[in-house]
C-alpha cells in the first residue's frame, strides 16, 4: 500500500479539520486473525471480511463525470489518475485505488470469509451446533458475495442475460488458499452471477442483527439493499422490487436522507462529509471505511485538477444542469462547491482523514468512508426496476418520493412533465452537451413513456450518487457512449480525443498485470 505524504496536498483549514474530525473511524478494522475457537472469535475475524478498498476514484475517472481540463498549472495527481482517465490498462500499483489494490483487497476479504466458512462447516459437522454459528455464516457468505459483486462491476462487462454465458467472469474461491500460486479459471459472467446469488440468498436467510456497530456489518436491511442492486443489474426486476420493499417499508420518505439538513451544514472541511456518512443517519445502511484519496482529489484544490468533474459537465449535465425539476443548481438541496482557480465542481460527501504514521515526517495513509448502500439509492433502484418492467405510475411515485427530500420546494412531477422535458431536449453530443444521453442497451426501450422515465431516473441517480463511483455502472448497463474531451479554461471543448461505445472491451477494466502473468485470462482488447 502506498504511504502518502499528505500535508502538501491539503489546504490548512482542511488539514486542521482532518486531524480533529472522525479519526475514530480509522480504527474500525483491526487485524482480527486468530486461532478460532468460539462464535465471538469468528465474528472478530469477519471484521476482515469487508474489503479495504472502494472503486469510486477509479470509476469516476473512467466515467462521463470527468473531462481533461487544459491549464498551464493543472496536472494529473499521479500516473494512476491519468491512466484511468485515458482508459489505459493501468500498470500503477502504488496508489491505494488502482486495479491492483482493488483486486488484492477484495480477494483478501474473500480469504477471510473462506477461513470463517471452513471453520464453521467443520465445527458444525463435529458438534452439530449449526444454530450457534448461523449469524456468522450468513455474514461471511454475504461478504464473499459482495466482494465478488464489487469486483464484477470493475473487471467485467455489464451483465446481460442474453450474452452473460459468453462474457468472462472472475475466479470465485470458496476455500482458503492452501496452495501458493494456484491459478483459478475465470468462468463466465453467468456463472459468476449464479455463485453470487447463491451466497447472497443463503446469507440473507442466516444473517443476524446483533452488532455493536451495525452500520459496518451486513444486517438484514443491508442484505436486502444488496439484493435490490444485484437483481436490478441481473435484469430480474420483480426480485429487485421485492427486496427493495423489504428495505423501504410502507413510508420510504421517513428513512430517506434529510438533504436540507445536510446542506445547511455547508461544504467547509469534513463537517458535511462526516454527516453524509454518519452511522446515526437512518438513510445509511452499510458503511465502508477504506484507504482512499478520493475525498480530497474530488474537491476543488489544485491536486489532480487536470482530470476532473469540471464546469462544462456541471453546468450542462449534472450539478447545475436543467432537469424536469428546474435548474438543478438552485432547486435541489445541495450547495455546489467550486474554486474559480480550479475547474472542479463537487459536493462534499466523502470524508478525507489522514491516519498519521509519522507526524514529524508528515507521512500518513489517507482514509475515506462510503455509504455503499443507502435508502435513497435503493428507492431509485426500485423506481428503475418499476420503469423497466412497465410499472410507470409506481416508478413516478418513487421519483417523487426522492424529490420530496432532494428538491428545495418538494417538487412533484407528472408523467407529462417528464415526457415533455426530455422530448424537447436534444441528445447529448460532446460539443453540445445535455443531460440526455442516447441509450443503447441490449434490450428494447419503449420511446413514448419508458425512455423519458429512464432519462429522468438516470439523471437523478447521477446527481444523488455524484462522486460515489456508480455512474459508470449505468453507462455500461445502458450502452451510453463515453467521450474523452479536452476542455479549456473557458469551458470550451477544444478536441474530442477518444470514445467508447457499448460493448467496447475497455468497459471491463483490465486485470492487474501480475494476475495476468500468474495465468489468469486477461480481459480482451482491440488491436
């Protein structure tokens, strides 16, 4: 893992906050490996079953939330950022968020799961005390399924039930590694999803609820939110709705984020990010604390400013763009943070906290925290499942539930307003950008009602999840063409340098080189 010299990258105000705010979350994942003897010790081992990495930085760079900004003083943060933006096969292994680190961290978490599962299986076989370890077994299975699902969103193409049996999956270890250097086959994406589903469903049936810090573990609610996303991506919309219902209950607005209250905190320092990922917030279902530089790279300071979510994207596609709810920058419950000297436009959602290793030498490891499952996104995922299954009135109801907390005036849309708004808007082009992207999924979309609803949902999801790394999944699932653009300081496109259409092999990010060298099949590339 890279040890970063962090002080040179932080404004003084942010640095002072970093040392006083939320340092407690840096200690949530102690090394808990031990000689297992009791259910409590298995639970302690399972602290290591949650991956110590998150793909948000990588996938935000890869997605349409980033442009190349042209200015004499703006530069890439490091080679990793530049390679990710340029859709290259990334050979940097030092940054904490490279494909190498993501792969290593997730498979390390899976290894902890398999150690726990093997012990539980043997213990139950010897003592016939299955019930004593059922909660631990459920958590281990869910963690294994979650890590494999996260890896699939990075290193595989989007799941399509018509082609999944032809696309590459990933190695799915189910036993502790006993042989050093053993090579596993990738199998197909269909097989990978089948294995994830089997672990997930068994885990749901067993997982418990008694945790000292439940927001950092798979509870029933977190497992249901996971199942919602899994089945949405797996194109099983009835099951996505079923599990979302278990999360949201009868009155989903009661457990959505209080965006107005969060916005009133203001974007200074770590105050707003800490509130966004607070375990006390009912909207947050599962939180993940990981080494991450994204909380500072994403905000408007000079570091990493060459490749950024800049003014052109913000004003025409995302944070300040028009939507059927009005001008996003003025009608929605957030304050856009920007700096006139740096073209980065952001919301403060991701904490940035250096864990100090050597204060004298100014050395530390940067940490961030992510709400990987939350009620707002589960609601929008249910709305999407409704829209894709033709239940348009229910999809609209969920959109309006989110707008009741996300918009300042609690805007409620009609289907006609959504249809009129997107029909009157031109499709995006790289030189004339709009929020409306042409959709090229493998499945058919009805143009009169379904497409405007999906355009609305994709735009709303893009805003609700900005900086969280999820936009790339929607791009892949809907066949949205990505472009690489050079943008000058006046936010004018000076050149379109590359594009990536549906089915482009680069949408499956390349495996780490040492994994390929070890004998695991690489993702294909066009010559």
